[in-house]
């Protein structure tokens, strides 16, 4: 797949790749970076819906868990 990502979206993916992000386990996930809520939740949700990030571990619905990149997420950063 070919994704055209802006600087902010790439920065979010880099933060996730560096292990600095958490995501809620939900249909419309929220994202925190370095413990702070992401100011552009719509971008975070677009990345999740595009299949570029996911929760790294199981958890209850709505709980905060570490975020990780999917193989597609790693590919767009490569």
C-alpha cells in the first residue's frame, strides 16, 4: 500500500516505533505520547484505521496499553 503521510503522522509513527506511545483498546482509539494525550486524535485514529498501529498487548475495552506499529506501519517508515 502507498500511504502519503504528513509530518505529524510520521512523527506519531516514529514515537510509537520508539516505544513512547500508548493507545486505548477501542473502536475509536485514543493515543498518548510520553504520557500526554495526542493533540490530534483524528490523525491517531486515521493511522489506526489504516492498519498502521495497534495495541501491543491484550486488555479490557477502553484500557490504555502500549501501542505498536503493524508491519504496514513499519513499511511506511522505511
